């Protein structure tokens, strides 16, 4: 059977009638008469050589053939609808799947996404978050924003911004901290990077104490624990500007340790695209504006 000769009006009429089990209600949905829906369905049945509905005194019932056709037809219409929705302003919208470390996504990216959408309406951005461990190919991502040194095997990396680590804590904890050495009497919340605290104490000119605080896989969660008084967190202050402005978190010392930066990364094997190019250029411009 040639797909070029499928009666699309009949398929649409059948799908609507199958949902409502009524030619009348299907006609109201499609803005045609009940008789028109019935005629289109009969034409489809004749084209397929099967009966799709049993006509009952009150309504309709799908035959086995109708029940077999309906899910495939619904999926086809859904996919067609999604494809049509990708056109906007005379240009097809391009899906861009982005992974981002959760701290960056919540603390920096999300407050700016509305601006990106307004400037690049053709990009249909799909954002997922992670704890800095990401498999671009396995997760079907076009790109990922990560924290580190920019050296990930098989990837290109665009440096966005430095992310030096500094101590943040709740106001009540900060009141007990007159100098960096006072931190040795506090719970030091840790990340999976074991050298963060030693590097910070070295920058402060102090010996690092024995570390026994809880370990977190997300700076965002660790900072939340600090805000609730669980201890002192070592995190990138630039990602917590709103908490600092509101007073939920306090920065007791100016000391920072430069442990890495945020990077936009994508597979070297991935061909470029207008959406990825636009997103990368926009990220770089926004990051530069923060310097």
C-alpha cells in the first residue's frame, strides 16, 4: 500500500472517533458534521479493507483491527505535532540537550535562561542536571557544563569562568570565626575532591586539620547543609550570590583557592550546529559580563 495515497482526513476522523467513541463528538472536535466523520471513516475502512468500528445503538466500539490501528496512529499524529511545533517565526526550532552540574544550573544558569530563550527562540533547550559526572554520548547530550580543569578525554572545552572556592556558612557559625584557624573547631563539609580543604588552608597559611565532616557530591546540597547550620562549606561563592545577598549564607573570610573553572564541553566527534554555536557564544558573553 503506497503511503502517498493514505486518506489523511479519514485517519484523523478515525483517531478522533476512536477517542470519543462517537462520530458526533469527533465532528465537534474537528469542526465538521457527524455525517462527514462517518463518511471519512467509511472511506478509510474501504481503503484498508477492514471494519474499524462496530456501530452500536448508543455509540461505537472498536473492532480488533481498530484497536490495532489506534496506538500506531496516535503515535504518528503526536510525532507530526511535535515536528510542526518546532517551526517558529519561519524557522525550524532545533533541540539542544544540555547537561549541567547542578550548582551551576541552579546558581547561575537558570536565572539567565529566560534571556537566552528571548534572544534565541529557535533553540528548544532541554536541560538536565548532574553531579559533574556525565556521559555525553550515553546520555544523548549535545553538550555539558562541567567543573574542572578542562581536560576531558574526547571532548572540546570552552572555558566559561573561574570558580575559586571559598568558605560559606550560616551567620551563627560565622560569629565564631575570627580567623581561618578557628575553622579547626567546626565541622568542615567536604566534596568528593579530597584536596579542596587542604588547598584552601594552604592559601590561608594554615595547616589543614584532620577532615571528618560529611561528604557531598553536590556543592549546591553542601551549601544548603551549611545554610542550615551543619558546618562550613567550601564552594564557589559566585554560584550562591542570592543566598549571600539574603543573608542565609555568610562569607567569613576573603581567602580563595583556585581549584578549577566551569567549562562548556562537547564531543570532538559531534558536528557543530546553529543551536550549539548560539548557546556557546551566549554563555561566553554572559560569563564575560560577570567578570
